[in-house]
C-alpha cells in the first residue's frame, strides 16, 4: 500500500488515519502553564528531549480552540510568560492525563477540574503535577509556526528537574513499577515496563 498525504486529503482510504500509529510509541509531555487567565494542564504526544547540554525539550500543538484564536491554551500562555513545565506521568496517572485533555474554556484549571494535585515549581512561576514521575521546569526559547493551520512547535531549556523519590532506584530514574505512559495511534496508549540493555559498538 502506498498513499500521498498531501493537500489536506487523507489519500489512504482507511477508516482512520494511520500516521500517528506509525510513529509510536511517543512520550507524553503533560504541559503545565500559567497565564493571565490562570493555570492550565494538557497532554501533548508530539514531544521529545532535543539536547543534553544545556538540556532542552520540544513539544508541538496541532489544533486550536475557539477562545484561543489559532492555537490552544498551552501555547497562548507560554507566549505570555515564556515558561512551562513538562510533567512525565507513569501508568498509574493515565486517567488523570486523559481527563486533562478535555477542551475546557480558557481560564478553567485542569488541575481543579480533574482533581490533580499541584505544587509550585522552584525556578519558574508555574504549577507542576505533584505526583508526576518527573517534572521538567522550562524556559521557552522559541515558539515556531509550522506548516498547517494551527501547528506550533515550542522549544525550551530545562532549568529545574524534579524526580519522584520512588522512581530513583539504584541511582537510576526508573518508573517501571507503573511503566512509562506513552501514546500509540488511534485511542491506544501503552505503559512500558520491559526494557533491555545493549552496548554501542
């Protein structure tokens, strides 16, 4: 099978777009922000670490809300404050991550709406998820417009890192007890518990 994903047409003829199932599993950035209207929390699965020194991350937002013309709350608030926190959820928090994806009106806190405990960040004026396996406090370096109507990439430098105590095992960050929560395609998610090591040649 071959198809051309161009001109806004699917081209594949399948009942659902296979693209995000092809590039999977994808880590989830559970992004918390604070802006003029209040606090926000939302998951993004177009996300990754981009550099070690200084540590840097990126995530992409690919849709818009009627009350945030052309984008969503996270990007709008990062544009205001230039800070954000990437929270990393383990499998035990899957329901809370999913609940925070609801399209709530700007100014309504997902922390409060979904009953998610928060704590203040240390280096930036923003909340973080108290029970997250890890939280990366970030200062935005760039908000890049991408091809498409509402596609934005946010890049940031990590200026503070929180690790949940029970996820540090024998000197390594390891949330395997509940698994790393990751996004697959369609409505599918996974928790990664099985790992293996290989020496580079």
